């Protein structure tokens, strides 16, 4: 089935993200978790915490392109040592990034209505404990709120 990626789709996905407990929502274009190529839109709102992580599988490099809004990317080089903080903005100087496997990273919405496209190899495999940043609080933990504020300050 052909899917048009238009303003109406971005708007509806944003509304779903605004209402979601995690403040983000994805729309998959691949037919299932086992599919070899994952392509999806992710609407993410300020306040959504994506715990820093990496993908150890050499087939799990990921590419992100911002289609609406502003997305902060934080790349880490070690134990909570920030290597770079990058702003991706639809129509801006930098609109996307390719993150190699093995690199600790996180993303955060810098403005409401942010939507990005992600492409990565399937099949879907949940982030393993060895892929989670040991210094970062777990999603949903009380410490995650303060940590997200620290990350956001990188972009002020």
C-alpha cells in the first residue's frame, strides 16, 4: 500500500505523541518487526526521555532525518562524557545524521511538533542491557526528569 507523507499525517502523529504517556509515537512503514529494513516516522514532544543507548549489532547503524521541528542529538564518547550536541532542524543547515553502531546517543525534542524519519536494519530487537548507557537513568525513573533537563541545557 502506498502511503503519502503529508502535513495531515505529521499532524495526526503529533497529536498521538502529545497524548502518549512517553510523549512520542511512531508510524511504521515496514510491515512488521521481522522485516529487514525498518522505516518509520517518529513524532516526539518536549519532555520525552529517550535513555542514552547504542546498538552493538554492526547491521544497526541508524539514519535520522528531521521533517518538522527541531531535534537535539547528543553523542557520547564515554561515561557520560558528551562528545557533541547537534541540532537538526527541518529546512536548516543540518537536517539529519547517520549514527554508526556502537556509538552512545540520545535524541530530544527541542520544540513541539517535532517529527523525524528513522531508517535502520531489521529485525526489531529491544535494546539489550549491554547497549544501555550505564550512567543514564532508566526511562520512567524519577532521576530521568533531572537528567533530561541537563541534556536540554546543552541546547540553550
